């Protein structure tokens, strides 16, 4: 139940209200003056203030504004002996939840407290969800201790509180959208939307409609007006992933919007204005794209005010163990499997892999391994064949069993089983061995099939 503070200089009225409200299960505090009320607000977590308009040391109407400035989630209900429309209007302007007349409206107090309590509860849930968003999308979600990733995070943290456009560059799978989200949720825009658009996933016409919106009848299928993602992101952040894929004839329209905040919906002559922050990302060399005539230089300099290069995973060797353990916890939690760790040879294989797909590839590999693994530890046999083969080709002796030939044979049989999609008869034919021999080898090597 909510905590209620009654502020009134009439002792008998305070006592009566305290008794009535306490019987409803609320925890009640009371103060005869604004001075004592301020002390109560500082000392206790007050959810609702029930305050008289005229007090010995000030106005309850002004106090409502003070409370909402210092404690925005605290609701204020004002009480007055005489109904006064100007006071009531000003009370609502100052943020009061409601304004009622003593005596005439006594029967309204409990229902009013109930509604105010529901609002406070909802506000607390929203705040909790915002904290969860920060935990899910904030900088704490970026795992890594290598100097390269630490430098990128440091730059992102510095630019996050500003409104400066940010360009994230790096190979596919390095976590550009994760960084964009972290920058957004570390900014003052975090209560407004974070809206992503992958520029490589849409054709030019569809992209323009998605980005700027369209007017009904602008093209076949446009049966009603539609907001664009720019408008959906109002006050927040627009994330344009793979901006290097944006068609040339759409780039001037984006540039105009970035320069003055104005745009037109497709098929509409009405100029619209909206304010958003832009974060863009690309795996292309935009300077080279400019030289090739595929990207506008003026747009590049508009979006690349603050550039951050995200390092590939191969340059973060020390982070592979940390990331693998992190995703192991994530996917064991999702699958309810009791897998406590990754075996030494499997971890070595992860470290030796070149990771062309970067963090995204590592994430997928661990998810697959968790699904396949039947023991309490992720083994080499649960990893994709190319990682097993990499371990054989480049790993130290402790990656292999003491019988190198047997290890190579096991990997070759696993490759044939993967190639034939588990068809053992076909695998035996390709291996030029008997089917019974193949079954024996599968059992001997503990192969997945």
C-alpha cells in the first residue's frame, strides 16, 4: 500500500483523516506545516501528499509545484475549505493530481487516494522497466576487457549524453546495434523511442516510405496515411544500420532532414518537422564508397561527426573466453539445461577460430552447442565441424587426444555424417567402410548423429 502524508494545520482534521485512511491499509504520516512536511518527504518514501491549500507558512498550491519538481513520482491532492476555481486551475497546472473541497467531498477522498495510488504504482513499474532496459541494453551488456573494445566503449560513453550524430563502423557481427542501443539508453533520450532501420533490407521505394511515411493514395497499396520511422522516433534515436546501402537518390532527402529537421511524406506536399538523434552504422568503407560515386560526401560528413570503430573479434582474443561463458549462461538459462562450463579442448578451438562473423558468430556457435550437448560441459564434439577441424590443424597437442590419427578419423566421420544429413548408409558408402563399422565408430567416438 502507498505511504500517505497529510499536511493540515487543523489537528482534529488531521487525526480524523489519519484514522479514516489508516483503516484502508495505507501507512499515514502527518504534518501541521510545510516545514515539517518537507522533513517528512526527505525522511520517508511518500507516495501521495494530501495537503491543505492555506497553511501557516505557505500555499499548498505552490507546494504542489515544489513537490513535483523534487519528487516527480509523488502525487499531490489539495484540500480547501472553500472552492476556488482559479486556485483549482493553478493546482492542476502545478502538477496536482486533484483538488477537492473539505466537507463537501469527504466521501471522495478514499476513491481519489485509490486512483492516485494506482498511478504511483504504474509509475514505479515504468521506472523498474526503464532500469531493466538499461541493464539489457546499457553499456554493461558489452562484454570485453581488451584494450580495443574498452577504447570503443569509452568513446561511446563520452558521446552518449550529447545530441551529436554518431557513425559506428566495423565488420558485420561486431555489435554495432548493441552499441547504438547503449548510447541511446545512456542519454537523456532514453524515455523516448529507439527506432532501428536496416538500410540493406529494403528497396528504395519501400525504404523511403518506411523512413519518411506516406500519404494515402501515394502509390498502389497506400490505403491510409502512414507515419515514417523518423516520426516514430520523435524525441528519441533513429538508428540507420548499413547506411552505406542507402540508394543515392534517397540520400539528399536524408541530408535535408539532418540539416533542418524537415521532411515530406511520400506523396504529400505538407512539410513536417521532427527532432531526433541519428546513429548510423556501416561495414563498408564510406570514403571508398564516396570515391566510387556510391555515397554522398556531404551526407558522410553530416553523419560522421563522431565516429567509433568497433574491433573484430580476432583482435579481441582475450575476450573470447569471457564472451563464450556469458552466452553459455544466457542459453543454458533459456533451455533450462544444466551445463556448467566449456571443456578445455572446446575452449581452445574457440580461441583458434578466426571468427569471420565476429561476436554474432560466437553467439550462434554457443547457442548451437548448448542445444546439442547432452553432458554437463560443452565439448569439442558439440562445436561446428569447421571449429573442430581448426583445432586439429592449428591447436597445440593438448587439444588433441594422444592418438592424432584417431582424432582426425573422428572428425572426418563427423564431416561425412554432416554432409549426408545423418544418412549413415550414404556416409558409409562415401567412407568406403561397412555400415556396421560406421556404427561402431560412431559409438566409439561418441559422435552426434
